[in-house]
C-alpha cells in the first residue's frame, strides 16, 4: 500500500540519518560514546538473532551460544548494533540457501568473542586493509553492487574500539568469511595483552 511504501521510505531515511550521526561522532567527536554496564553477551546475541529470524524467515541462522551467561561490562545497545550490522552483511553477501553462523564463547585473560561466519564469495584481498575505512563498500566477483553509504563497518569498528576490543576478519574461497569481535570483560583488563591481539583462527583450527 501507499502507507507501507511511505513507512519504509521513512525508515530508510531514519537509518541514513543515524549512520551519519554515528559517523560524525566517530570522526569528529573522538569516537562513538559507549556507556558500559553489567551485560550478558549471550543474551544480546540471542536477541539480535531473534530479530533477524522474524525479519528474514527464509534464511537459516545457526547459533552456537552457551546456555550460561557471558557477563561483562559493555554497552548492550551498541553491541547489539555491532552484531546486527555484521549479521546483516553476512546475510546480504551470501547465497540465500546457505546458512549464516554466529558463535559466542569465552576466552582466557578476561575476554570473550563473537564470530559471524558466512559462505559467500571471499572479500578481495586488496579490500581487507581498507574494509573499516568510511565510505568503503565490499564489492568483488560474485558480489552485487549495493546502494550503501559504506559507513556500517567503520561505525562497527569504532564501537568495538570504544570498548577497547578488536575487530578482525578472515576471508577465503575455501572457508568463507568470518568477522570476529573480541571484547575484554572489564575495561581495566583491556590494557594487558590478551586473546584480542591474536590472529583470527580458521574454522578448522578453532574446531581442532
């Protein structure tokens, strides 16, 4: 209906405005502000996945999330924004009949991680160093060009940095693409070297 088209158009405009505001804060205001409080990363992951199950009922989203809480001091709304953006990208850039997988697990040295994996075409190697720059879009063989401001991954990266975490990506034709968000459970633990500084293992290495 006309009303539905207007509503969808209004939602797209709101999303663009929110992206530009986040970009302005990250670029000009010294980073996106976060307000950490006691949070459960497992619950944040499940909430985001539930939203995507409702919005994309035709896609398979596999979850490997512990039943026990993954607790820490994070801004739950900002982390939900991070996971929603990464999950949305994984669904966009993978075949409609392939699953997307989200894995959340604890690490030693007071850190936790979330990995989002898809089986789409690999990100071109020359694009990876520029992936988290503003106004960059992931394009390459087998990837359709999409209308986008190219700010999503830049903002995701800035939110993860504001939590003193790390965002890494591994992408190959054989393994698919995996984004990993690694977060210290507590801000004071972020100063010491830990698993967030290690390279992202391959799915084979992680399951070994």
